[in-house]
């Protein structure tokens, strides 16, 4: 394990989770002198910058490099997960920030980028496990459905119990339409002990990508998110995309979800949240 790794993400108003996010990054079982960290703060009005700086001051001697950059959008919008905001602002702005990240990976000559959004808590073996496949891009599985209630949902619909239906791995359904991949293993990711690779058409949020993939891909606006153009441009260059279902990361989409996790209540059984205490 001698590959140089860049771990990077945009950060906007993440004070509520940054301590936990950074602790999980710190706990990754991989030589820290081979890891660089790159955080882009954008339009933040909480203490995210201070928390990142405290982490840098405490740990910069352990890592190859820690960079904290500020890049604010002229339009100070908040991603409230509404479709209107995402269509008008979020996807375009995130494309700009994510393109800076992949360029940083290539420019600084890292072997791989671990792109990991700032509301995701990764397992300690994520780099070793994803590297072991020797693939150009392998994603870690997450659930995105905690806050999503589909149109015409039946009365009493509880999105947290349908979380597994909205993973970060998708397959192509038509020319410009993708659907989320579902399987029994995906419903029970914490029970999958051995590595299990699935080939996918579209992924994002948390993945390990080679420098060559970063050089090949580009983010831009798409109705299903800025990760679609990146995945598509990478595939068009001949690279295949994968997800290791056994490498499961926790997606903390809100303070409530984080509280469930910290209280030991966030565990999945057949796609449903069950209490473990």
C-alpha cells in the first residue's frame, strides 16, 4: 500500500457533523504520510472553517499535506435539498467545486482520489478495501433516501424506512434516465462480509478514483445531479465504474440521522431501520 491518496470534499455549513466526519477520516487505516487532505469551503456562515483549521493545526505534521481553500459563489444560496434550488444553483456550483478537486488530484500527481462528501462517515478500511480491487473507480455504498418522499407517496410513508431504495449507485434505463440499483445485498450491506463488486453506470458521493479517471472525467449540470456527467464522461473514455457493496458508509443527511447513529439506533435490517439497543 504505497499509493498516494488525496481525500477531498466541498464544505458548506457542516459544523454540526465535521467533528465526526474528520474523526472518521483520521481513523482510516492507511499510512497518513501518503494522504493529503483538500477541503474547499464555500458560502459558509458557521464555524466549519474554524473546525477544519483546528484539525489542520493538530494533525498537519502527520499527513503529507492539508489544504483549506475558500471559494464562495456570488449567489449565496443554501442547498435545502429542494428540487428548485438544486436545478437552479446546486448542481452547477458543485460541478465547479468538484472539477477543482479532480484537477487537484491530477496536478499534485496523486495516484488516487478518495472523494468523500462532508456528511458521510466512512469505515476505517475504506482505502485498503477499495484499492484491493485494482479498478479505476470503485464506490462505497451509501443510502440517500433519508429525506426523500416520492410524489404520490401513500399516507404514513416514512422515508427513513425506504432509504435503501435510493443508493448512490445507478444503472441506465433510457437515453438520459437512470434508476437506483437495488438487491438483497444492498438492503443488508452491514451483513455482507466478503467484498462484492457491482458494475454501475452512475455513482458519486464517496468513491476511490485513479488519477487517470480524474483526468478523464468532468462534472457539469444534469437533472439527476452533477455526478452523472462525470460518470458518463469517464465511461465514454473506456473506464468501467464499480461499487463494493460490502464497503458501506453512513450518510448523515441531517442532524436527526446523526443523532440516531450516535445513539446506536441506525442499523438496517431488510432495508428498515431497527434499534440495536
